C-alpha cells in the first residue's frame, strides 16, 4: 500500500509541472487571449457603423479614432502630450510612493505613530481629487508643482495603506522565530519583515501607479497647455469625440505599459514566492 501511495505521489509530481508548463511558456498566446475582448468590441462597433446600424457621431468607429491618432502622431503633437503626461506621472509617483513607503513603515512599526497619524491620513484619503485643485492653485500656482503634488497625493494613499497594513499584519510567529534565533533588529527587518511585506507593497505600488494616471487628468485641468488631459478637455470643448477617444486609448496603452514595466522590474524581488497562479 505504501508503494502504491509512493507511485501515486510520483505520478502527481510528474504531471503537475506538465500541466503548468503550457501556461508559463505560451506568453504570446495569453497576450492574444487578452486582446480578444477589446478587439472584438472594436470590430463589432466598426461593422455596426459601416453597416448603418449606428451613426457613430458621438462614439466614432475605431477607424476614425486610429486616423486621429495617426494625424496627431504625424504632426508630433501626440508625442508632446505623451511626454508631458509621463513626466508628471513619473514625478508624482516617485514623490507619493516614497512618502507612502516611509510613513507606512513608520505607522506600521510604531504604535504611537499609528495612533497619532493614521486617523488623519484615513480622513484625508476620502477627500476627492478635484477638491484639492483650488487649494493647490492658491498655494502653489498653476505651473508644474501643483500638478506633481496632486498626482503625488493620489499615489500616496494606496501605497501608505498597503505598506502600513502589510507590516501590521505580519505573522507574530515569524517575528518570534527571528527572536529565538537572536536576530538583531536590522537582520529581523531584512530577513523576516521585508520578505513578508514585499508582495503587498508591490501590489500597493501598482495601485498607486494606476491612480497616478487617474489623478493626472485632474492635475492637467490646472491651466495645462499640454498633456493627454489637455487633449481630453480640448476635444470636449470643440466637439471632437474622436480626439477624446484617442486620448483615452493612449491613456490605456501608457497605463498598461507602465504597469508591465513595474511588474517586470519588481519580479526578481518576488522570485522566492511559490504561488499557484500559473497552475490554477
């Protein structure tokens, strides 16, 4: 009977990697699968407009949106707006993520700091992004500084909540094991706390990056003359829905690209994880 159990376990061990292998190796197939829904919707709407089933005046077909993108790119205007938006998002992300990690670590580690700071941060987290705009204009003017600060505010809160919550939820048994082995405080932080909080911290960074792209639209309402948010407002004021959709599509592509870059850069930090995502 023991031999039968051993044979079964060995068979399961041989089959498990085989079942997970196609998903790991076929990245192109997964990318194509992810494109099926948006491409299907775009093709369906194009067919509906060309077939006379829809007017396409307020929601233009993809061919008109792509033509608008092509014209903006050929004139160089698109790259100017993309560069302005990316610089603002990157600057705000560095500012907000840095402060979020630092203050999240402090409030997650020190009970006094948590009781002193966390209630105020949680209250400010509920303030809508547009509510900060008039105040930042009064304080900082209408140049680049208030835009970067507003994006930093949007990035700060999810990163702060993620880091603080991750540290506060570290399993007490892990800390006790470190103390049993007489690890110093720096060694305890490096060998136990850091690996325990890294997954949640990276998720918080990805969430903060996404909110950075959301807040940049509100930021570019503050007297901006360039940026994808400016393209949105310009399209709305002059009745150009194809330009609005072109800006939205560009936002989507840039956000996805930025998130992918962040995942690739942080993947080596989580190489030690043994997760079931690829085999479920």
